[in-house]
């Protein structure tokens, strides 16, 4: 077995009367078809038992639990002592099937496997109690009917037969020692809590259920009695209350509620039907046992919550993702296990391309460990089972272009953006940097110092704030056929403008082209939230939008202009902009309305009879806000800009606006419905206060747009009013 798949087996024990069973469990691991890397027996505060085990099996590592007494503490001791890359757990009264380890080992051939387990078959003291419902076999630590297993994956692993990547357990904080059995305490749920915490840290991973990884669990005498059944159900309710009361974000009990209502409710009716029809005389007893068990768990859960049960405290912490630009035709880029601050990377956010064309984006968990080139390629190919078709090398673009970057008091960030623009492979472009209402001369000094000798670079000063106003200033005197816009917190891909120019030739009457916006880094949780919330990547396939043959099926289109692209990566033909007029200076960042200028421009483009093309191959890399406070402000600003944009859209087209008002419930469902695409892609830890901030922003959008219009009207001179009707660059 290689080091990458070395499995350490941990068996915890504490009872003297289980020594014979423990020896059998150890021997079942020693006799595996694939050898264990090591077998570790952890003895929970029982030194005489430790001595007896060491004498009986000297080739096995026998250690004492040096942590808190109980099963969770013993397991944690075993994890920390293990040297294998995977830790498998087996109960001291269980027997592993001969191919148990081989089956688990195969599961870990994929980086997406966080943990794995398999079927657990009960071995009753005599025979299975006729009244015992199969849906409650979890009471004795075995697989149960109704266990949620989808495509070989499960939501939770049962402790008698489970395994995890060792490094993932350590990063996740190990088992919570406030949970788990200790002595005569029948409480559990430590496996459930750990699984949720670990999966929150590694959301792209999964827990595998492997049919061949079987174990047999021998049930102690007395645990087949109804009194134990009820006691164990009550203990489960207390444990679930501790989880629900804890600080683990997104740890809810929706799965348990669904199981109780659907699986158990159906089982009660089914068993009653079998009893009434005479097919099973124990049907009534099983139904009664289900109701009793559910009642015992439910009442103890409610009582614990009302009496202030001690909450579980561990919380899933965020691990940075390393953003990786993967070109399939070239060697894989270098990877690190930690960032410059020493924080461990939990995953690779891979942007996969073939000959510079975007194929897919995929998050591959790394669990803080190095991943070989071969392993990474295998995992990518698992998502892309067939090699992408080779693209013809495009002819050099010939449209003269202008790139406009608006900025305000961010010279360091701007410098990175400008360097990326000047490094493009496009043969004929000029770059206009609009310095919007600067508070210092830092931006002008930067341009003069670092880019003053480049004839492609132009500097424009705009004294009034507002992104739309800055864009209008950047258009002044433009004679170029193609005008592209990006932000100062963006790095453009080398072929960005070439791919945009190609897209203008994909259909007649193309007025605008947008492209993919990808994260430049995912170092903080706020950046990960932004990426999950924003939906900046509109897909990996080219899409066309207009009001004729390419009209989306959504009844909200074209008001859902965000599906066409975003302002950090958009370009217009000169013809389209001459027809549209200027960007609305009452919208955009820097105004009271806070945003919406890009949405308004794209909406007016399709309403003017043009086609908007989204091409995923025109890539830019955006630096998302790093702080949660900045993300919350951004969510509120995004909502306000959206509300302001919709207000303008309804004012521009009153009849269409009435239709939008009538569809307001559908629009709210589209934005905030629990099953909407937007809400579904949010991670479980995404703060709901951000959703509320966005909603409040939308509600404030109409007033914000009215105030912005008034402020603009008050400050606008007669010449500026003429400019709004007839841009100064038109006809040049």
C-alpha cells in the first residue's frame, strides 16, 4: 500500500468483559486482503485492560486515551497517534469483512472522497426482536432502512464502520468531546456533528458508501430490549438538541425532520397496513415502537432545548482555496499547501481551459496536503470524461479597440490591472484610465511614473464621482470600433480582447459582448461568499440574448439583465453606443443609487434591437472584497443598484414596467426563494444578514434612484444636459 492510501485502523475500547470480542475485531483487521498500515487500539482510562491487550496482541499498537474520557476523546487520541493518510474506525465488538480495507482504499483514489464507510449488519444476541423496526437499527449502531444514500454517497457515516482522511479530521478539529458515549451514557451524534462540520469545510467533497466495505456488529445482550431502545432514542434527542443549540452555522436538522416525516411516517402506515391485512402480526408492535422512539427522541429534544442544554461549540472554519489556471495542453501550474500567511489551503479552485478556451471550473479538495500532478489530472478528467475538441487557432483580431478603466483612489490595485491590459495579445488598442473624483494625485502620479512612456495609455480626469459618469468621460473623442470596459480591481487575461472581438462576429447585429468573471483569489471566507453569491460566471458555453430568436424562456427577461453579464467585463460596438447614448449618470458606483449602470446599458442594448453575446472565453480575474463587512456593504449596494435599475427600466418603458410589477412575486422568488438557483448555490455558512441587506437595498433602490436623479439635475449645467442627450464622442 502506498503512503497516499495508507490506512490506520483505530479501535477504541474500555470494558474488560469485551476483551475476547476486541481480539476478534483486531484479528479481522489483521486478516484483510489489503494490509492495514497500522492497527491502533485506544484504551479509555483502563490501564489493566491495556496491559492484557498488549500481551495478547504484541504486534498491535496499544495506547491510552490521554484526552477526555469517552469515545470521542479515545477516537481523537487514535487520530493524533495515527501515521496513515486515512484513519478507519472499527468498534471493539465488530468484525470487518475480508475485503473491508481494500474497498475503503479504492474509495480514496479520488480527491473528492472525504470519508468512506459501508454496510453494518447486526448480529443479535439470539434472534432479531420481531417488534424492532428496521428504520431504528441506528439505535444499535447499524445500517438502517431509509438511510440516505445517493449515487454511492451519504450524508453521514456510522461510527462502527467509518473512515476519514486524517488531515481533514485534524483541520476540522476532531470529534467534539462534549458528544459521544462515556461509560453508561448512551448519547451519540458525534459522528453526525463531525460529518457536518467537515463537509462544511470541504463542500466539494463527499462521504462515500461502499457496498463492499462490510462489517458485522455484534449486539450486546440487553441492547435488544425495549427499555434500551427507548433510552437510546432519548439520548439521541439530547444530542441533537446540543447540535441544534450550538454555534455550527448551517448545521440544521432538516434531514432529521425529513426522515421523521417521510421515512418513519411511511413505515408506521406500512406496518399498520400489514397488521390489518394479516400479512405481519408484528406490524402493530413495530408501528408502536416507531411512534414511541420518535416520541422519546422528540420530547427529550424539546425538553433539552427549553431547559438550556449545553450547546456544541466547534465551528467549521474557512480554509482558503488556491485559484489555479489549468491549461490542459500544458504542464500543471505550481501548487502550495499554504498561503503567504501560513494558512492551509483546503482546496484548489481550478479554472480548466483547452487552448485558452474555458472548459469548466471545479473545486478539488486537498485537505491541506500536496496533490500529485497525476492525481490532479485524474480528478479533472473524472469531471471531463472526454477530451475537449481542439479549437482552431483564431485569426488575429483587427477591430481598433479602446479599453476604459475607471478608478478612484486605488493606485496599487490599478497598477496591476493596467499591467495586465498592456500585456494582452491584441494588436490594436488604446487604454483610457479615468480618474474619478480623486482625493489625491496618486493615480495621476502612477500613470506618469510607470506608464507615461507607453503611447497606448491615456489619462482622463473626471471631477464628479460616479462610475457611469466616468465611463462617459472615457468615451470622449473615441473613434474606435470596439469599446471595452473593466474595473480597476480586475486582471484581464492575455487573450481577453481577442476573444471579445471574435464574439462580435458570431451573429449579425451584435451590440455588446460580455465575458466570464473569475476570482483572482479566494483567500478569505468573504471572498468565497462573494463568489458563491455573485454568480459572475454565467456558464461555460457561449450564449446569445435578444428579443427575437435568442430570447430566454424566463418571463422576467429582459429585466433580468444580470444573466447577460456584468460591468467588470463588457464591451460595446461603436454603433450600439451611438444609438444608446451615454451611460445613465444617475446610476453606478459612486452615486446615491450605488449601481445598476451596467444592467441598464445591457437592457437598453437588447431593447434597441441588438444582440448581446456572452463568451466564457473572454476571461477576467476579479479581486473580491476580503472582509465580511465589505461583503455586507457590497450586498446592500448590489441590492440598491438593482432596485434603482429596475425603477429606471419601468420609467423608460411604463407598459413593460406594469408587467414587471405584476410579476413581482415571481421576481422575489427568483431572487430570494429557497429553491432559486441563486439561493441554492450559497454555502450553508453564508450569513443570512447579507441576504437581508440585499433585500433592504432593493427596497431602497427606487428612492435612491429618485434622489440620485435630483442630485444630478441640481448639479448639471446646460452643457452637461446636452451631453446626456448627445454624447460628445458621437460623430468623431
